């Protein structure tokens, strides 16, 4: 009588033994070499553990919780030590960030002549000693600069352009308020003003101790954007010169 037999080769994906295609019906094998396929399979035994009381083995495995924690930190390690920001961008406060302005007069500067590139939005420092063509002179603005910090800990230079508008008065009020508490500065264009939004949860007070002298911050903010010569590439562009033209 033909009988379906099973080999003793274990299937890596199942706990049972599976039929071996090499073993067929009608082959006379010793009973100890085969199992009936219908018979219940033996459970796979776990790997043996290290001998000795728990916690005494020299080689230990990570718990699932510790594995997860280490995976989350992977790639984010940083050297231990005092951190100093490398550069200080010149920008208005992003509306999605809460900001503070440095309360000391040593970390602000008023009456700086600037010229904004309408193509890129970048603000250039302009030396007050330059004799500018009238149509370029009319585009310059007097700007006040303030050291400021965002709630994520990053520092920046907050520029406020002077004018006879409600925008300027609102910006001055925003800076004054930011010296005392955290605010987000959100433009309300329908009223030509800013809304000052306070956070719903407490934010720690800013740590100003890592700041360099303010002039170093300002020079960093204007790095590559200091117009001190009439032939500066930005002024040449405004005057209508191409890169391969020679100024007169």
C-alpha cells in the first residue's frame, strides 16, 4: 500500500515537517527515518540561554526598549562642550517662530544705511561715505538692527527699516515687547500692522551668554553684502552694467 511519507528535513518557516519531494510512495524506509505527515509536529525549541543567574553573563542582549531608544538617537550625536553659533542671519522673525529681542543697548544698532536687492530680498550694508547716483540713493533705507533669538535657540539679527508708516511703528512695538516676553510676529496686511501672538505654554528664558560682541554678529550678517565701493557688483547691476562690462 502506498503511503505519503515525510522527510526529517525541517521547514525554516513552519514548525511542522513537510513532505520531501525525493521521498515517494511505495519506498520501503525504516520507520525511524520517517514521520506520518498527519502526525502533530514538535514545537521549535528556543535558543539556549547563557548559564548562570540572570544578569551574570558577560555577553548581554539589548532590551527592545533600549534598541528603540538607541535607534532614535542614531545620527544625532554631537560633541559635548560649549556651543557657539557660527553665523548670524539677517532676517525678519518668521511668523511660525516665537522670538525674543536682546534687552541690552549693547546688542542693537540704529541708523545703518541699507539697500535691498529686489530680486533676492537680501539686505546689503551701504557705506555712508559713498556718492551714489540719485536713483540708487532713493532706494536706500535707514535700518535699525537688533540681536534676537528664536524659541528653537537660534540667534539672528532683526532688521527694522525706518519709515513714516504704521508698519514701522508696529515693528518698533514688536521689538520692545520681545525684550520682555516671547512673541510671534504675524503681519496683518488688511490693517498694515502686526499681531503679537504669545505662546500658550511657557518657554524658558533665552540664554544670551553664548553671543559674541554685537559688531561681530553684524559683520557676520552682512558677510558678502557690504557695499563699500561704487564698483561693487550689486551697484554695477543697479547701474546697468553686465558682468563683462567695464565701469567708467
